[in-house]
């Protein structure tokens, strides 16, 4: 965090510069110096092309820059399909799916610190626990483990089934065994033994998982219902609420004391303690482009959507207030798929 | 780049280069063409013939042959990898490969992979621009590529052996035999292509990884003249190939793809009084295996077996009028990962009319209607006329409606297939001008078309990709084909050139379709002196957009690539030719698609024997 101070002056000048120039599409290609106090936007790029990129939007929505990885590291190629990102201390781990790489950067300067390649086979998501980086892999159906400081490969935990999203709570790892709208299980791993302790069978169509205050929340949506599970991480048992009117809910994100999700073109929210799904949308977005919610996130009460624009043109990121007022619209990179608060 | 481009234009225009490759369609009476409709009902459109001498000067893939000699633009995923054309600004699925008169585009993908077609087994390859759905069915919108095994009924016995060996351990070898009497004709060949394909990218310390490939093709054609009125012909082709897909990033998981395609066609041609009939029975199969990780056993696979029956009856009313009907039935039987087991049946009827009004003026009209259990089909038609003003100038006009039906994947893909899809359909018109002056031939064709209901896979709001009839497209452009040949003493010069200007706009956005260049130009110059021959080829492809919003950030730069070759025939009577050629002579650094660099200058030596 001390790094932040080093770059304060640079931030100030960057803000000045930004305010007197166009603040959206016309990116300067000079590093801003610091990419905190804002939201990191991951643009996955086209499959089989090396056009994945990262964009930055400040919390006050005033400063925006595309291609920050490339601007800071002009000789390093981010790669082919930037799938996800996780933070640990002052580092960010960017999982580049089809490149079989994890790019490690300083989360504040975005300077490249190294590239992990060993044993990565179609990596998907990652999380850091006790200075170890855990990465899920689609082809090997395994979680591979690395030293989060030296990036050395340590070992693999074979699951033998789909390994997708991964979170940590109560000193344990929770991995969803579901992808592309099908799959109903969550595997619990004990990191001290690297063994699977239990597997929870929930509901088909698991698409989101998030740990919050020691509880793991899992959202499943399919053609007949939506179901939200709360996993008690002491006992690894789950309770649930469900809705058959709001079917196929996606994109769960917890912000403050609210659980946000989407269904079709609507954005919904309910309290963490809710006993029923909310079936009244906060607002709906216009269906003017396909896959409007390709990326979705809620940060400090603001709702971020990443429209993939059919993957044939740069994506559009729109920031909404909780009532659906558009606060900001920017053109990001190809296929914006995730928003990560970097404070 | 700009200097080289100027040189290219100068080369083509000032030097008066040319096209109209050999106009020798059926110069010899004893040659029987495999596709009589191409000869009989395509007088109002432009056909460019690539004969065997052009075929042998080019690389063995259909991509390379057409890229350097025609107006087609190719989206090639690296040398030897999957490759699909854009003809007249249309999509890959709107160009048809026609094998001996039969449409052989993949039923799964709707398009042909031009790197899985080896050219050296064919006597000639014709490139017909414009609509052709009345005769060739689905996909004949941009144009059709005709692969011909023509049979020769004359006393002959020839062996042909060609071997090409070049850098990156690239081998192309073909052995062919041609034998015939006045009653029998036999033509067969076996082709082997393989390459390590591990070239270094120009100006980088990076090599093409996991790009190795091989393929084997067996072609055979047999003809028997039962009597003056009846003959039977049988054509067969087997293609077996494996390609590793080259990597776009160094640690990417290595994948590979296997193709196994068979084509069999039996035809019975018969003539009685004023009738000519042609019965064709074809059995075509396509099969693929895809390994998403070459170090693991698992793979996905799929295939379609097609049976096609076609009956073609021509009635010659008089020497000036001819009417023809085609009745056909197609059954496609698909099976594989993602599509399960699916069967599609299509029946069709076409009526064709050709009338010569005067010595100088004729017109053609044709129409077709298909009935299928899988989609609704519009009435297709073509009308055209040709007027020969003089030996110097001929004018052609053609107007047609064509279509492209949904593929097996579009209709049947589990969880995504859309059974309500309509075929894509087009209205298109063209005006062709043919000039001929002494040894110079010039064809200039201007065209325009409207295509609607373009099928595209789009992600919906729940993240599922589904094919939809979405876009409307307006395309217009012009093509010029130029040819010039001159001999004096023992010297012969032969120039050919093509140029295409293409505007292909999405009606909603008014933006140029991505992966359609505005400009493409090819040129070749050959020089023959006694038994020596030398040739130079050039291909210029203008910049292309890679995004639908034509964002300049993602433009793929124009490229200008030249090849040169020389060979000498040591035999007095036959052919014993040794040669060498250099591809990408000027070491152009270019990508055919993003992240798909092509090789630097590389050498090939070759030997051709024909006895």
C-alpha cells in the first residue's frame, strides 16, 4: 500500500491530464502510474487471437484508460483469452485461458512481475490462500498450486471433474464443478492436505460463487428455477432459497449487504438475509447489443455491465446507479468479462 | 510496401498484362467433361479456367492456387491450416466447391476448407464468378470453384510423376496414370503432401509451432463408351489428412484435426433422337476428428454421409433452342459430437432454357425449386443474355436469385441449433464486358447483390450462442481479368492478371464486412524459350478490417507477396523437367489473419516426369 504514495504525484498529474482531454475513447498511451482507487476491467479478447487487454476506470469514473497492461509492459503480450483475475497483497494474477499462462503484475503499477506456465492446461480461475495460488484447469480437471511469491509450481489436486470458479472461506477452498450452464456440484478442498474433504450436490446450472463473511454463496439458474445456496463453512452444509418465477438467474455479485444478480435483461437485488428471491428488477437494460451482461459486477453500489458486442468489435462498458441511471459509458477492449475493485 | 505496390500496378497496367487464362475449354473433341452444365448453361457469366500447367506451377493446395491466380480472397489460419475464401465480398459459406458437377461443401460447416483440397489430381479447375444456385444448389452466391477430372477417349498411355521438395521439410509428390482407347478411358493419381511447417516468422525469433501436416489424396476416373449413344463414367476421390493446428501463443495446448473425405460419382450419359440424358448417382462422406489436446486420447468427431441422385434431361428443339430439366434428390445423414444423429432430405427440380436468337445474340433462363423437411426454400432463378458485337467486344448480362441453406450445425447443434432458420438468399446482377484484340483479352465485370437473412451465431442474454437470421448485406464491385500471350521466334511471353474492387456493406451499420479487402490484385508473367521456362507471380491483398465497427486499431495490414521460378526440360520428346522456385521472394512479413504469420522466403526444388 505504500506504493500508492510514491505515485500520488503522478496520479494528480494524470487526473489533470485526463480532465483537459477527452475522457473516454481517446486513450493516451502513457502509463497513468497508479491503477488503484478504481476498477480493473478484464477484456478477454477473441479466442485464438492475442488481443486480450485490461482497462482501468477510476472510482469517480473520471479517469479511463484502455490497454493498461500493454501501455505499461509494451514488450509483453498478455495473450489469448484473459479469463479472470485475483488479487493478493500488492499483486494481481491474470489467468490467460487459451495461452495456458498466469500473468503476474503489480496491482498498482501494472508492471509485469512474471509469467506462470507450468502445469497450466486451459486455466480458468484463481485464488490465493496462505501465500499459495490455486488455479483451476479445464483440460486437466485439476487445481494446480503455486507459491504466490516465487511463482514456483508446488503440486496439483486432481478433481477428475469440471473445475471452474474457486473461492476461499474459513481456511478452505470451494470449487464449482459447473461450467457453461451445466453442473450442480461444489467441491471442498482442505489446503493443508490438498485433499477433497467433501462434495456438495446443489442444483444444476451453478454459475456464480462468492465468499462473504465466512459464508459461501452459490447461485444456480436453469430453465425451471433459480436457486441460491448458503454454505455454512464450519459444517459444509447448505441451506437454500429458490424461485420458479425468476428462472435462470446469472451473475451473482455481493456488494455491501446485498446480493445482486441478473436475469435476461434485468438487474435484481435482495438482502443477504433474504428468504425469497426478489422478482422485481431494479432496472432493465435495452437489448441493443447481444450479451449485454457478458461482464457484470457491482462495486460500491454502482452496477457495471460489459457488453461483448458479438465479439466482433470492442465491448461497451456501462456504469449504472442502483436505479438504472447511466453514470458512464466507455468503449473498452474486446469482450469485457469482469470488473475487479482495486483499492 | 508502397514502392512494391507501385511496381505491382506498373507491372500490371503499363506492361499490359492479362488474363483469360487458356480459353481452351474442350478444344479437343475426344475430351469428355465431367460437368456438362458448366459448358452449356454458363454463357452469360465469367469463367476463368486454370489448366494443368498453371496448377503445376503453384503450391498444391487449392488455397494457394486460387490466391495467386484469381480474385478470391482467403482467410487462412496460417500456412496449411483451415482456410476459407471470400469471393465477391461474400462469406466463406457463399462459395461452393463443385467436384465433377457435385456440390461438395461440408454439410456440417456449409463451407469447404480449401487446404484440404489438393489440386494436382485434377486436369483443370474453373472459377465461375457469380450466382449458380439453380444448378449447383446451396452456397453458390459469390461463385463456384469447379474441380474437373476430364476423360480423354483416344489411344494414349502416359505416366506422370511430379515431386516438389522445399524448406521446412515440405514434400508434395504426385503419381498419375492416364490411359485410353476410343472406348475406354482411365485417369488416376495419388498425391502426398506433408510438411513440418516450422518456419521462422520474418524479423522475429519466433517459430511456427505445432503446424505440421500431411495429407494423401487418391483420385480415379474411368469412362466406358458402350456405343455411340451411351457411356458410363465413374469418378472417385479419397482424402485422408491430419493437421496440427499451429499455436498463437507459445504455451497453448496443442491440438490437431483429422479429415477423412470420400467422393464417388457414377454417371450414365445417353442420347436418343433429340434427347440427351445424364443420370448421376453420388455418395459423399465427410468425417473429422478433433483432438483438443494431442497428449490426451479424448477427441470429438462427426460426419455426414450424403447420397445424391440427379437426373438431367436435355431436349434440343432446334439448333437454336435447347431445354433442359434437372430432377434431384439428396439425403444427408449426419452423426457426431454436438449434432447427435440427424437426417435431412431435399428434393429439387430445375428447368433451364437456352435460345440463340441470332449468330450474335443468345439468352438463357433457368429456375429451381427445392423442397426439404428442414427449411423453406425460395424459388431460385437465373436469366442472362450475351451479345457478340464483334470479335473485339462481347457484352454479357446476368441476373439471379441464389441461396445458402442452414448447415447441420446451425439446425441440429444440441442446445443451440435453431430449427426455424431460413436460408440466406440473394438477388444479384452483373454486366460483363469481354474485349479481345489480337493476343490480348480483357474481361471487366461489374456486379451488385443484396443478401438477406445472413445466418450468424450470436451470444444471447443468457450467454448461449445461437444461430440467427440477422444481417442484410449490400455488395458491389468490379473485377478485371487480363490475359496476353505473344510468341516470336522461339520466345513466348504469357501474362495474366486479375484485380478486384469489392465493397461489402452491412445494411444496418453501413460498415465494410470484416475480412473483405477493398482491393486484391494478382499477376503472373511467364517466359518460355525452347525448353526453358521462367515465371514470376505477385499477389497484393489490401488491408482488411477485423472488427464489425471497422476500428482502425485492429486493421490487418495490406501485403504484397511474390514468387519466382525457373525450370528446364531435359527430354527431347517427353517431359523431364527440373526446376527451382522461391516463394515470398522479397521476404514480406505478413499475416493472413491476426496472429497468423506466413513464411519468409523459402525455396522448393522440383522434378516433373511425363512418359
